[in-house]
C-alpha cells in the first residue's frame, strides 16, 4: 500500500485544514498557498493520483466535483464576476500532491496565459 498523501491525511482528519465544505464524496478546503483572494481545493474522498488514473466509473464523481466547485463559487464565495477551475496533471503541469484536485480561484481578474513560462 502506498503512503497516504497530505490530502488523504486531511480527509482522515489526521492533520487540520480550513474546511469549507464536506460530504460523503468530497472535501473542500482553503489552499495553504493562495494564488487569489479565493483559492480552495475540491478533492474527492476517493484516492485517484492523477487525471490519467481516471476510469469510466469515475465519470460521475468528476462531474460532481465540478458541480460542487461551481455551486460554492456562486453561493459561498459570491464569484458572479467569474472564477477559474484548474486541474494539474503530473509534475510538468505543477501537480505536487498526487490525489486529483480542482483549484477554485477567484476574487480578482485572471490573465491568460495563467502563469509565465
């Protein structure tokens, strides 16, 4: 069995997080290194390392995560002017925790491309 990620430890309440939403399928908490006034992570409770590890059985779960992010953007964070959802896949994309997660960012204008490179 692989070592539990930091997100697995947050799900299991072994380490604290500033949780804004939780249900039986997902957990949403504030990023410890925010890149915008609103920056939360939407994670499934099911351990899936990267987008490349998704299976057909995960289709509904991924759609659910996006819907939760959208709902929180509107209802909790009042991001009616817009927000960004980001999913990184692999180290070259900036993924540092290998448990899929959606970054919900908002509260400021966002440029494109999102980061210099």
